[in-house]
C-alpha cells in the first residue's frame, strides 16, 4: 500500500481479520500527524514497512508489540500480538488495547523515519536497572504519550 503524501514508503499489513486497509489508514494518519506535530521531515527513503498481527501464547513475557529496524535494506517490521487470535473475548476494552499497541509501535516507526529521539524529561535521574532504563527511555515515553490520542483520533474505525 502506498500513499501519495509519502511516495518513498511502502506499507504492508497482514492480519487475519479483514482490517488491513483500516490499519494502513491508521498508520498513514499517525505518520502525517507526527510529522506535522513535531515539524520534522522523513529522513529515510525508500523504506518498506510491514505490520503483522500474530498469535502469542497466553503465558509468557507479556510483550505486546515489537518494532525492528534494518537500515541496511530499508525495512521496518512491526509485530503486534493480536489477542483475538487466542480466542480472547471481543470487547471494546480488548479492541482499544489492541489498537493502543498498534499506535505505540507506529510511533516508534515515526521516530525512526524522522530521526526523533522522543521526549526528554529534564532533571530526571534514571537508575541502572534495565527496567527503569526502558520505562523512562525518551522514545518509550513519547510512544506511551501518543498511543492514546492516536487510538482516539484515528483508530476508532478498526473492527
């Protein structure tokens, strides 16, 4: 899938529900908002982005999404864990959580495409615990801040 506003970006979405176009529209809307909101250009072209909703075991580490970057061949892979593939009850809460996860990972893609490193909180001391480094990493903070508004603004049509 391509978008006239972003000719150097190719997007593929794979999920079992028939939501590929809705998720693609969510991505394009978030990317456009991100670029305008932070007045930052895309610095990576051409790029191929693949978003895939996958099944995951009910037990495990709890990771819900993952974004991997391969700058050598211009590819970004976003993997989100779809709770409905594990026969999770379809509720508004579960769907909102799923879209939040997608939006969170889309923000990481936007950060990578633009070279932004996220929000910095002045005078914050971060301990050496790896969990603390992760939770207070500026890119993670920014993704957490933007996931809810992006879900509300652009994710409401995903079913």
